[in-house]
C-alpha cells in the first residue's frame, strides 16, 4: 500500500464524520465511506466486517472483510463469560422449547408476546436480585434506553457517569436536555451536581446513572455511596449490571452482591448477552407501579417484539446454572483465567486497566488525544489474527479520543495455556506494531 493510503487512514477517526453537513442526506455519507473503505483495504477496519464461521467458543474461526479466513484462533473477543453459549444442557432446553412453542413470540409483550416461560423468568430474576418486579426487554440496549425514556420527562434531570454505555446516553438524550455528566467514578462531583440541582429545583425528578462494572475500563463505583446521596437529594439511582451479573461474586450477583447492595438499589438494569447465552435485557425494581408504568410508557418494551420462547428458556436455564454449584465452579475457573491473563500481560510490560473481571483492557496510551496510540492499537489488531488470537480494538466513540485499547474478554472454559499464549502473542503484536509505527509516522 502507498504511504498516502496510510496517511488517509490515520489522519481521521470516527468523530470527524459524526456531524456531516450538506443538503443531501445520502451523498454526505461518501467522505466517511472513502475513509472507511481505505481502512478496510489496509486491514485496519474491524467493525462489522468480520463474521464467525464457527461457534463463539474459546477457539473459533472468523473471516475478515478482505475474505481472509482465520481458523481455530484463541477467542478473546466474544462475550460469553461462563461459556454457556454452547452448553449442552442449555442447547437441549432451547431445542425442546422450539418444538413446543415455535421459533417466534409473534408479538410485543404488551399484546400476547409473553409466554409462561418469560413470566417464570421474571419471577426467578426478581428472586435472584432480591427485588420484587422485573420487566423483560428484547435486548440489553432496549432495556437501558427504554427504562430511561419511559421514566424521565423533559422537565426532569439526569446526572450520569461520563463513561456510561451508549444505550444509557441515548435514552438520556431522548428524554431530556437537562443532562449533566460527572467524571468517571467521581462521587464528589456527582454529589455537587445533585446538590446544585436540588438547590434550584425541588419539584422535578433526578435520575443518577452509573454501572456496576464499566466494560471499557473494568472498574466499579461504590454503589452504596451513590445510593446514599440519591436518598439525600431525593434522586433515583439507576445501575447497569450488564457485565458482572452472573459472572462475578461468590453467588453470581456481581458488584451488587459483593457490595451488599442486593435489593437496595432503586433501579437495576441488565443484559443477558454477556453471561446468560442469549439476547435480551431487563429492568428490576421494588415497585409494582414502576413495572406497570414501564409496560405502557417504555417504548422499546411496548413497541418491540418480545423475547422468543427459546430465548426466555435459554436465559432461565442459564440462570439455573449461574445459581448452582456448577455456576460457582465456572466463576472460579473464570477468575483464575482472568488473573493469569492480567498477570502475564503485566509481566510483559503491557498496561492493564481496572480490577480483575471478565474484561481485561490493554491500554495502548494513557493520554487522551494521543494519535500515535490510536494508530498503534489498529496495527496491533491487524496482526493478532495471523498470530492466532482474536480480540477487539475499541476506539471512539466507545472510549474517549486517544484512549483506544485492545479489549480482551475471558471465558470460563479458556485454559491456562491459552491465557499464557494469548499474552505472548499480544506482546508480539505490540512489537510488530511499534516497528510499523516508526515507518508510518
């Protein structure tokens, strides 16, 4: 490839095309496509152009956007923390459910989309989370967006961690313009924002949004402190538990259980796609009124097709495993793999973010607006498949500009040999990328 091709690829990022101008809504997408297509031809574009050719197990096969097939590579890019997506017991339950109920729910949960399985799932989740009421959604994204959009109105306020997931941000933007972001995990700034809002407005609602495990930095807030200030300032706490629920904690209740906050958080929202082997999401609350209100006023619940019977049965059986001795054993194996991968990566000089969790973020740069770090991350990602490792490079808008990283996602059924080999191959990819970087920049 010519130097000009690399210059075009590395002189832009997604943010440059986020706000296109011009009268023709279709034609103004062309500059982005020119850049994206150039990146793909250089094998520097991994978003949406790769397709698995086998199940998302600990090793898998994948074809990239250039048609190159990588077979039997160590899979650190799929979200299947307890390795339940290919669990035989769960697959048999899904098959049996399809035979009895068919493949489709054929309706919104508001109009005959529910089944007795989905109702049992809601009840089981409520018991697991020590809440009384659970509302199911077709995806985790729909749950985050829909709960916020359903509860918050334009005269209300939202105070949220600046690294909150896209579904939470989009729900906030759709609900109100009165949005304040606080620095990541900054309890003191969050409290100042609540105090300032309540000083000027004692009539309208405030929703404070955070996550129990942030999927880009692998860190967690002090949930009790956030719930405490919400009580103090008559605000409502909303916690997204998508990435730790089921996969962390002795009993699988994640940070809520670890921090002794089960049943104490105002609103808990989660996704099934990380640990429970299915699409889908939920919102849990102690209030029957909130559940019934969301059923009527949360658009992604009311106007989306309900989970299929097989999905609901899959999640319910996954929950049965999560809460069993087998689930505890899988979590112990998962944590052993996590600690080993983190330690091996650190020993090889890599920067590893956060606490031990199924997400192991390998930082390329610690500074925002670091162009070199962004370029290096993409080069590392390009080398990994040929070295036998599959992982995702994550850049803007999922993380701030300049803080692009390689995000490794660990499974219970990975072996210790896989973890050590993956760290070694990642180190090799870093060295190869650094050599290329010196020629490009």
